[in-house]
C-alpha cells in the first residue's frame, strides 16, 4: 500500500474545491461583470432603475463574484497620456503670497508710503510703493516672509525672491520652490486621477508617472478615451465667491482683487466676483448626486468643520446678497442667501442630467486637480479586438491542452490520463489565484498560460520515467510508485525554482505586458508543482488502493 495519509487527501481535495469555487464565476464573465458593475453603481448613489436592478440581480449575491481582471488588450478600453501644466500653479502660489506681503508692507507705511499691486506676468508679482527711498525696508520685509524650501538633502533655498526695479518691487518664485511645486503638483495629480478612476468602479487601471510632468492612464472596460477624459480632464475647482456685480458685457474690466466669470447656464451673462473665495472645494468632505425639490438632478455637498464654520459665518452676515458657486471658472449659479446656513452643507443645482450630476459628484469627491492637464495622446481600443485576442488565446490553449493530453495518454496510458486530470486542476488553480490576488490577464499573460500547459506535465514526465526505472529493480509496483515520486522530487523542485526565479525577475524589472507574462508563468509554476506531485500522487494512490494490481505498465 502506498504511504499517503488521509489528512493529505482531505487537504488536497479542499484546496482543489476552493480553487474551483473561486474560479467558477469566470465561466460566466459577462454576466458576473454586469452584476458587479450594477451593484457598484447603486452603492455609489446612482438612481435605481428597473434595468439597473435587473443587472444587479443577474448573479446571485450568495455566490462568489470575483473575476480575473482583463487587461486593456483583451477587454478594450482607453489609453491616455497627459501633461500636467505645473506652471499654472506658480501664479496661484504668488496669488496666495499677496495678502501677507500687502499686510507686511502696510505696517511700514511710514517708510514705503502707499502700496499698490500692478498687473504682471503669471510668474511674478509686482508691487509699487509710494516712497522709492523705502525700497530697502520693503525688500527686507518681503525677504523676512520667505520660508526655506526643504528637500531630501536639507534646506535648498527660500521659496521666493524679491528685487527692486525703480519704485516697483518684483517677487518671483525661487528655482528650489518651482522644483518643489512641480514635484508636489505631479504627485497630487497622480493621486487625484487615481481616486477619480477608482470612483467609477473600473477594475485594475494602470496609472503611472512618465518623465517629469506626464501621467499615463490606461483603463480597461471604459467606452472611449473621450469618456475617460471627461472624468480625469476637468480640474473640478469648486469655490464660493461674493458677487460684486452682474453684467452682459464680456469685456467688463474687473477692479483690483476682482475677477469676471461667465455664467454656465445663461448665455451672454457674466459675473464680477471678489477674487478671494469664502470657501473652496479643498474643504469639501463629501458630495453625492441627488435631486432638488423639483425632482431635477443636483449635487449635494458637505464641508469640513473649518469650511462649514466659514460658510456659516458668511451666510449669517450676508443675508439678501447673491453668492456665486464657481466651477472651473464658470458660475454654476448665484443664488441669493435667504437665511443663515449652519452645518456647512448645501446643494448645487443647474441644468444637469443624471449622468452630469453623478460625474460632478465624483470629481468633487475625489478632489480638484492642482493644475490643468494637456492631452498628448489618446487611443480607444475596441472590445472587438480584445475579444478576438481572447478567442485566439482560447483556441491556442485548447489545442495545446489537447495535444499534450493525447501525447501523455499515448505515452503513459492510465498514468497519462491522471496527468491530464492534474493539468486541468492546474489551470483551475491558476485562474483561482489570479482572481484571488486581483492579477490582470493580458495577451502575453495568455501566452504564459499556454506555455505553462506544456511545462506543467514536465514534472509528470519525470515522475513516470522514474517509476519505469524503479519497476525494473523495486520490490513490487507500490514501492516503485513511491520511490518514483520521492526520487523525482529533487529534480522537479530544482527545475521549477530556477524558472520561478526568472519569472520573479521579469515581474520586478519588466512593465506592462512583460509583467502579465511573468504573473501567469509564476503562478503556473507554483500550481504545476502542487498538482504534479500531490494531486497526481493522491489519484494514483487512491486508484492503487482500490484496484491492488499485481503489476502495472507505465
């Protein structure tokens, strides 16, 4: 009798059954995916419709619903390469400096005289003082406001610099501060784009930095590059400003510290607003699609405690005055404050469709991009091309499986049949592991899967050939089978460990398709060792205990 304890049988069967349960939903990929997407939409606050409810109920909730993620080349989707306009942030940084510098210079009014801000280029701030003789004192006061810029190697300079041009003080950002701004802006843009894409419920997007100011975004399963850009392309800067005036003159000249923004819904209408916002979107903690009192789509919002306090104070002090809600340089609406609004929550109304309100809520919830992005490259990969790749990969896998199976059966008879069962188990376990860890299957990944089919039976060949050798010298078939497994184990382990090392190196150093190939190859190696040694041995041991043959042929 072969020495194969019961606890091993139970453990192996449980592992195989668990793999089958986890991999099972992939047989109904489209149905499970539609159900998962519908449930995610309902969870995100989308309005429930009969169609959406039917999709959500399309796959029973009590069944596993995990799926292997399909890459862009298999599922279709959008590929976008964008450039972050970091220079836009320089002007905002200088704008933020102005109130503090103005107050510091006004404290020195007896030395510098009047203080007036001049029109200037986006990358500089120009301030005219009334007494040129006080320029030295003005420069000293401005430099005192400059803060050190800290890098990984320590202090690398001040954040801005000042120089005199007659009676004009010119403030510019230092190179160290520009480098720090560029780094922060790109990192923040990367994270916000990631959050926006994740909010849509798409699975396994690729979002990574390229070069100094570029971001690559690849999202499988999305309809088009334009749809992706509608999500990530908007800066979504929300702010609330006091209204100075309303006009139909597109050439209206704003006063100092004022801006002119067009109305989003009313053609030819413009609003003159105070430049400084009372509260901004950075103080938002939540936004959700909803409906107003008339049943029209809208977006609700809620501020953090600091923003809520500022919002409440302003509405209490300005009852009866208009208050503009500005999104990306356009006035969504400018309602008149009817009463004090405590708590820092409210609702944004406009000519929204349900899709518009859902998208706006996602953008506001994920946060505003710190700078505009410019599209350098965009591609839409149709699902038909991906489906062709899947069909080609499926045909290759079936042909490879059939060819290997026929060869093993012709070469080893009943033992070859056992090897085929182990090979099918191997494939199920690979898909189960990919589903469990959230790995992405790409076209090179399918190539790695097909390669694994051929490599998986290599261990069985070593075992069966070793059994043949042991049958010539061992005492009985049971001992020959046991020695065959024991003596082939070292060779199998060495061969697969060396291949696994290569797969790990490919995954660590490669990118994109190379990683996909490495993942399926590595998982295939682990599963093939398990199935070739333990699943095969369990089946053969069970068969031998049942039949008790006096002689065997391998």
